[in-house]
C-alpha cells in the first residue's frame, strides 16, 4: 500500500469520447480503487479528447494550490 498524505488530491481524467458514453451516470476513472484506499480523489469527465488543452483546468488547479485547498495535486490520465 502507498501512504498518501491528507494534503494530497489525486485528479483523474476520463475521456468519455473513448468509451462512447454520452451519460454522466458513471464513476470516474480509478474511483473504486482510490475510494478503497481512502485517498482524496477528484474525477474530471470530458466528452472531448482535448481536456488536457483546456486552460480552465490548469487555472482552477493552480488557484486551489495557491489557496492551499490541496497543496499537492497528483494528476493521472
């Protein structure tokens, strides 16, 4: 088991265009695993394969870090 500080937030990204799923009634990528480990997790769902180009995501995450919402962000695909 990997020990994670409560000050860390894992952010996962789920590209719904890859799974041909237009609905939001689903768990984000890695949800069950992160929940079972007791880790803080934010799942970002997107309908386009360009989420990584969205300046809005970067701006939000940087503002959270400045506000010490979560001083460490771990971002996974």
